[in-house]
C-alpha cells in the first residue's frame, strides 16, 4: 500500500515521553520497558537515527514536531488478521464459531476480486488508524491444493522484494490432514521459494467443533517444526507442545476477542510456559475492533479473572495480580516482532530499527494523569484509537492530526475506470467503495440457503451436532 505523503529526509519528534525496550540478557528472560521523559527521536529516511534528551535538527529541511505531552511508542504488531472481512463487520456480535463459519468465513465466495481489494484496504486503514504498523493477513482458499497455488507462489517469489522489503512472502495452510508425503513436499517447496512465515490454525483439542490433532506435535514428528511457523490461537496448548516449541522454535498468535466469544478456551499467551512464544492478533475484525490495544486489555483482564477465580472459590484473595500491564504491552510490540521473525527490524524504538512509530495524545480525557503516572498502563488500560494522533511507518506518515492519510491505488486493481494508472484515495473514497461493495455482497448472501451453508460446514468439519447444546 503506497502512501501519497512523501517520506521526509528527517523527522524530529521533540520533547516527548518515549517508551523503549531493554533487551534481555538471556533469550528466555523477559523484555523490560524504560520510560524516557523529555526525550527526542530522530528519523532519517525509513529508520530511527537517534534517541536522546536533546537532538539538533540535522538539516534545514528537517520536519520538527513538538511532542510535549505526547507518548511515543513503537508500532503495534498484529500476527493474525482476516483483513478482507471489512464488509462483514457487525454480523457476528452474538454468534458462536459454527455460525461465524457459515455467515462469515464461508462468505468469501460472495466476494469479487474488487470486493477483496476494498475489504483488504479498509482493514489495512482501520489497522493503521489504531497504530498497527505490521500485520499478518490470512485466509484460506476453499480448495486446499488449487491448481494456481504453486504458479502464483513461484511468480510472487520471483517478484520479491515487495514494499521496499516490508511486505514478505508468507504461506497459510490448514491442510495438515493430507498425507505426510504431500505436507512435507509442500513445506519444502514453499521454504525453497523464500517464504518467511508459515501460519496454520490450532484450536484446542477439547473444542467439540474443531476436532483436529495437534499441528505442533504433527509438524514436529514430520521434522517440519521450525521458528518460521506461527500457530493461530493454540488455546489449551499442552506442556509437551510448549516443550516442542522450546526445542524447535515456532510461535503462537493469541486473538482474545474471538477466542473468548467462540469457546476456544482462555487465551494461552500469559501461560508461563507459552509467554515467550506468544503474540497478539485481531483475527476477525468483523467480530470486533482492529486495534491491538483492545486485545492487550482483553488478554490481560481475562487472564487475571481466570487466576483470581481459583482464590475466590476458596474464599481467598491474591496479594497481587499474576500478570502485568507491561507483559500485555510487550505481547503487542516486541514479542509480536519476534513471532514473525522481525525482532531486529520492528517491535521497539531503537536506533537502526525501522521507523514504525505511534504518537499518543497524553492529555486526552482518557489518558490525562495516567500517562504521567505510568505510560505503559496508560496505553494498555486507558487508551483508545481516538488517542492515536500520529502513525509513522518506514518514516512515512500514515495518520496525522488524528486522521488517516490518503493512499495511492492502482485503478485497474481497484476496479476504478479512466484517468491515470494510479489514483489517490482518502478515507471518504474508501467508504464510498466499501458501502457499494457491501451492498453487492449482501444481495448475494440473501440468495443463499443459510441452512445448507451451515450443513455444508458441519459436514466439511465432521462436527457432531449432539455436542452443540442450549445449556448445561
């Protein structure tokens, strides 16, 4: 996604409160945050050039931004997101997983190529508006091994790099039920093509809807488990499985909003044996908001509730919470970067890293006083998208003055006729196309037999309907 705002040679964020990370001495030790008050951050091109109490503008053309009463944080990282679902937002507020599969996931067949484009663009802009600067979009083709698969992968591999290297080739695959030889051959091929990340869903074995063997154990037995694999959800992860992640590598993406609603179990990200492998994702922004702050908050408070309940059941009270706001903050920043193999480039504010920066208004009604007391807690427990004033990605402004900036799109790809090959589109233009796209999709959905769609999902997933009950 190319922006219309030219990257400044130098951008100087002056006199703000900067949240940095201190790397652990040992790989298994946690990251800690350091608060630098009245500090400045200099961006040169696409990278962070300096962080110091005082920085002089390096050239007369330096863009200087006063960040007094602002919090400066790294861009948030979303490790699992179905970006195309923008037009389906609001459909699943009171649905469980089976219903979502029928009314949401299965409706990808109602999309045209342009519908997918505008859905993805809308999802990207919603994420940027919330300070998410890196995400891992995911969706499966209904045919597990379509004819075009390797042709398209090969073509994409030859066309790398994308977006100055920021867009990396990934592969999403849930066909682990296929014969071992096919799976091994497939993984070998995509890795040889230069795929940087392989994602697969893993819903806990207790779930009566998604009754599938553990992909962690399976891939380890095939000799395929490596650090480039990301398991989405992984609720109820077994200790033997976290031991395999410790031994071979691999990460998990926790998506609290959908997991808590759809009976996946408690999020796994704060488990002592899983935390070092964990990150946060949005999953379906058709079910909830696309900001990582919300996922931080849901994960943190649901884990505290799970821990506290054991004490409450015995008439006791814990002295302190079992997990901290800092741990939740790290899941959405540096641990997300580690999960996708980009820890050296993104996830924290440090000299030499890419300039992915989020600036919060610390004097907003929700953040005032909290930011002075504890900037990390102010973000995790008090902030909202409204408080995100600026978003910078690779040294380019994507949001400024509280508003997302226009993007440049290919007319042909977007389904826009006439004029130059590319056109700048602001949010108002995206709104127009999304509403038009949604209307067409809704007309198609209205003609579908929802009962047959549901039956098809039940048959495809081999669901035992006797396990779906009204109450216990």
